[in-house]
C-alpha cells in the first residue's frame, strides 16, 4: 500500500501531513518561543533558500553606529557616522530522522493507518528533540568566538583561562554554585563589554499587555541541577524583586510552562534538561545567557514525510527529511581590525557547579 493511498483513504494529503508535522514539532520545541525572522530574535529564522536555489545563505550582523552626532552649526557632511557589517555564511545539508517498523500485520493486528500515525508521532517528537539539541550544541561551542567578555566560570571572573579545559578546573562545588549574582555578572558582561568589543543586545519580541510597544529581555537557561542550587540555596530567590513587572502579559508563552522559573533584573530564567553537563574536577553545567541573534536556523527545505516498504509490505520505514543549517552567530570584528578577536554575537557562557543529587 502506498503512502499516498493511505492518506487519500483518510481524507488527508501529503502536504497537509507535512505542514501539520512542521507546526507540531516547532510548537513543542523548547527554543521555539525565542525564534523569529528578525535580527531581534534570539534564534533568527531564514527561509530564503526554500524559494531559491542554493545550499548556503549569508547572515548579516550590523554593528552599532559609531560617531555621527552633529550639533549646532557644524556641518553633517564629512562628519557622518559609520556602521560595520559582518557576514556569516551558513551552509545547509540533509538532516533526516527515520524509523522502521517490522512485521506490521502481527503488531496487535493494527491497520496501516494506525502504524503511519504512530510513525508520524514518533518522528515529530524525534525532530523536535534533534532540533533543540542542535541549537543548544551550536550555542555551546567554545572553540569559536571565544573572548573573556563572553565567559563566566563560576562566581568569579578571575576563573577565566584562555584554555577552556583549564578554566573548567577552576569551578568549585562550594564556591561556584548557581546564584543570581552570577546572572547579574553575565548581564553586565552583555551590556558593558569588558574584554569584548560589542554589546549583546536583548531580544525585543514581547508585546506588553496593552498591545503597544515591545519589552526588552535577556534570557538565561539553566540545567536542572544549576536551577536546583539557585532556587534552594540562594536566599535572594525568594525576594519580591523576582516578580515580573505588572506590565508583563501573563498569557504570553514566554512567561508560562514548567520550564519558566521567573524574571529577574531584566532576565527571563528557564530550566531545561538539554543544557550540557561537562566532566571536570567536578560536574559542571554549561548554562547559557543569551540575547538577540545568538544563533541562526536556515531552511532550504521544510519537513518532507516519506516511506519505504520492505518484505512485500510487511515491514515499513518512515522518515522526515529536512535540508537546513544551524550555527551560533559570530561578531567577526577581526575582518575589519586584525588586532581584535572574533566574539560570540549573542551568548555569554555561564558555567556553574552541577553536582548530582
């Protein structure tokens, strides 16, 4: 029995199933709340290649305007400011998730449509998990864009070392458990760059409850073990200052769900099990403090659902096929000034002790 005939029997089309799958896994993704097609989103989405040929897309990152302020009778001409633009090329490639079901006729005597729905559900979940993991892995890369102003190892900036493995060894279980003070320090690194060139911009994608204007937020994602230390051991956590401002929209998905822990000092704090755990002198959580244009997700092809039968149709394979690319974005200042190191555009890496229960 062909895939098309199964769908036709049940009043569906291939395109409908594919669009439903795409909607479902994106809606269920942890990172979906922070995706958008503008440079103000944490995860910038690009779909240009779904309509045009090619397997690579260039993302433009713009610097702030430098100079250009002219007052009084001074002439504007000749005193204009300058903006630098940095380009990062993202390459797309095949990305498949698949499942095979054998001996279908004997699997509780299920009909083909039930098996198809089971495969659809399983692959939707697999696609969501894989994309979340790939985004987290991209944001967690420490070999590129590495400057001191984008890193915090434990509670003290002095724990920094240019060698990542050496810096990890400076994280102590007693002194470097997750605290609000560490989040404050990451925010200062983002806003007033020291040992870095550019600021990390907050995301601007949250409408207030009046429906006018936008709110600016940074976002912090903690491993559950780091979240445990923050909420159980930091006395400041229980103070009223953690409450979101009254102007926040309580129905916004950013402020709901079991992963959302609270808002503090302009930072939305989340707990997510997908955050990396690293082995060093102790176990360390690679938490993420992020702002706008931290990473990009480029699509050349959205989800396509395909099937293949084996053994005269008694065994079936199903797959979801996408063509995409995911990368952390790098502020490539080195392209303009060779004396300045490249740096992460929208992420501050925050490492804290994460000893298991």
